[in-house]
């Protein structure tokens, strides 16, 4: 890793991070031993699943992964910034659990290299992004100055997906340009947070001050909310057209949370929820896809061998796991319906159900606890940020991970209707791992209290300036 | 129960126990951080950081902890004394009202500027905004809890 030229090389020890990484490594090694021993003891379970063979050696994969984590730690030490030391080990443990899951699922799901190896490559890529962003991103002006540019870029990316995207399972989510393929809605969530942080921090005082009252409710001043609502509506409508309900739910929840964080007005949230309920009711009537999802949620057993199959199998998996679980490698995790009793799309949508079966209630609670740690850390970073932009950005980034984990975990558990979205750092998938790496890298960079604030931009001229002065 | 099955069972429980050991180690660090933050003076509503001050009073690079009402000017009775030839005796006042900060110009000769725009009467100020009184530039910052 290169250091910016002209800055003196001044490493700074990160003892907490090293200690926590050691605990995480020991935990993952114990998991690998447990997995390996179980597979040796009962090859029958594995033999029933076609294509299990050919996955990478558990020990070798874990070794490469842990080496990447340790390398990341030393690069951060060399960078010498006083930044957060908790996020890397926490996220590292989540990624390691993902690796323990992916190395023994049917490997044929992910093209040439196989599921386990591909996931290992993406995990190492994600750690590299965390390291690079948290070591090098010292100035945030490139984020806050160009919020409209970022927003336009995000919208363009989505429109491009809509026109050129490849269809997978009836959802047009994947954009392929040459050999590169990815899901832009993952990147869009980061762009949305950056835009909202820039816009809300700039207009926070006006949003708070000039609200119009409608009965007991405060309405936000419309001219100031219009660009934001437009941004939200465009993103949302495209996402609904693409049938990516999980992303739509995530965007809307993060939008409301950030609006509340910036203004402290509960009535904005109440309004948003009312709009959400109305939109939900309309979508239920109009879009068949939504109605199916809600009907499955209300009673999956009505169509247990049809539409509700996935959810029913997930519930059975949680049931088989009980409190302590069956042990790593002793569950029936299968993808594509193999063997009977397996869960389709386990590696992307239902990793929590597989972990619930193998680690039990205790294990699932620990994993949810790790996500809580990420949220707590992010909100602490937000609380100690020097200005509004950084505070809202840090809160938004940590909430993106937290809300996304909640949506898919609750979907797996039939707490809310299931929407296909990845479980951060555990689900299989390059787009998800790389963008979540970007999110965590930015959070670590934002936790640096010594980083300089950019000078405020001069008063706006032209149309923006007129708008600002006219309303002030 | 033979030894292999027993050891596998123990390994399983060991993995779960280690997951919680990690969580416990993290939570201990988090609690320590929270306690340290609670010990710091937490009542300040914001800080005023001195970006530029040619006259040396207030000193460049210093920061003031803000109360709900802070007056600024050349007169020694102000909360923050601005010793600058272009600052008036009672120049401006910063107030925190419930949710936001406000800057009010108290009829100063050379005016008060917020992010480079002249403050006409009273204006809301956000964290990160820059105030200018005479040649002195000050930045409003969030208190770091």
C-alpha cells in the first residue's frame, strides 16, 4: 500500500484491533476444525448433495482470508491514523463465518472457480477496499461538493441497468459491461446516503425552522424537500419497476431515518410512514409480485410446495437448529432444491437460515449482535463527528448495513415479507461484498477526529443562490 | 458415546462460546469508550474554532466551548473578545434555540458574514459554517461527545 507522498511515515500501534483480530481468528479456526471434523464423521450427509466435492480446502481458504485481515491491520498501522479499531475485526468475523458456509455448499453455483473460491476472492477484495479507503480517504470534499453529480451518476447507472440489464429470476438487476457484471442497486445505496448527507446537512437549519403546520403535523417546507423527494421517488420507482423490493424498502427506511436524524422531527417520520402504508396498499393491489410475497408471509404453508417453499424450508431449518444448533457442517444446507429439505437460493438470500440450523438460536443471536456492534460504532462515530455532513454520513452508512441486515434476517424468520436482498458480509456476491467494504472503509475514515474539515463553499450564485436567498 | 463424537460436540460448543467471547471483548471496549465519553464535560452545546485571527486575540487554532448565548465583539464584557480593528464593541450574538444555532448581527459597523454572505438581522447557522467578524474567521463545530 502506498502512502501519500510528502507525509512522514509515522506508524501508530492499534492494540485493540490486533487483540480483537486474534480472538476472531481463534473463533474462526475453532469453527473450521468443527466443520472439518463433522464432515469426516458423516460423509453420508455430504455425499447426498451433488457437486459438493471440488470446494477449496477449509483450512487453506481460511488461512488466505486471515492473512488478508492481518495484512489489512498492518497497513492501517502504517497509515498511522487514529481511527476506529472495532469495525475491522467485527466485519472480519462476519466474513469468516460466510467463508465457513460457502466452502462446502454445492460449488457449481458460481461459474468457473466454484462458490467457495469465488467468495474468498470477493472477501479479500472487500478487505482491500476497506483498507484502501480507511487509510487514504482523508478529505471528504470530493463527497460533499458533488452531491448532485453523485445522484445523477446513481440514477444513470440504474437507468442503464433498466435498459441493458440482464434478467435473472425475473428481476433485471444485473448490469454487464464486457467481462464486468454487477448489481448497481448495491452501489446506489451508498450514493443515496452521500446525497442525503450532503443535502440534509446543507438545508438542515431551513428544514427545521420553516415548517408549515397541518393540524398536529409539521410539514416540511416544500421547496427544500422537493429535490430530495424527487431523488427518492426516481430511485424507488425504478427499483419497483425492476421488482427489487428489498432495495426499495432499504432506501425508504434509510431516507426516513436520516430525515429524522437531521431534523429531529417525529412528524416527518409519521408522514413518511403514512405514505409508505398507502404505497404498500396500492402496490399490493396493482403488482402481482408484491401480492405473492405478502400472501406467502401471511401463510407460507398454504403453498408449502409452491411459492412458499423457500420460506417453509427456512422455518424448518430454524426449527431443526433449536437452541444450540446441529453443528457446522451437519445441517442440510443445499441450494437449488438438493437434497429434499434444502433451501433454494441459500447462498444469497437464506444464509441466516443455514446458520440458524447449524449454530442454533445462540449462534444467530451472536451474529445479530455483531451487526448491532457495527451500528453502535457507526452511531458513535456520527455523534463525535465535527460537522453535520460527517454526522449524517456516518449515521447513514451504519444504518444502511443495519437496516439491510434487519430486512433480510426478518424476512428469513417470517417477521416481515421476504424481500431478496443480501445479508451484509455473509451472503454470496461480489457487488454486495465490495460495496459493503466501501461503506465500512468510509466509516473507519470518518472516525478520524484529526481529519481536517474543508472550508465551507462560497454562497451559491445563479438559480441556487436566488432560491436560497428568496426563502431565507 | 465414543470419544470422536464427544470431541466434535465439544468443538461445536467451543465455536459458539468463542463467538460470545469476541462479542464480550468488543462490548467491553464499547463500554469503556462510552464511560470515557460520559466523563468529558458533556453540557457544551457546540464549539467555536478560530480559523484565522490576524490580531492574535482570540488565538488562532483555539476553540471556545459555547453556552446557549454567546456574545462576540471588541468590548471586554463580551463572552468572546474579538480584538480586531474592524470589529465593533458589541458585534454579534450566537444563540442556541432548541434545535439550531442562530447568528444575529448587533448593528456592527462592518457586518457579520456567514459563509461569505452578510447576515441581515438574524440567520440560522449549521455546524461547519464559517463566521467572519472583521478579519477574524470562526467555525461553528459540533461538540465532540
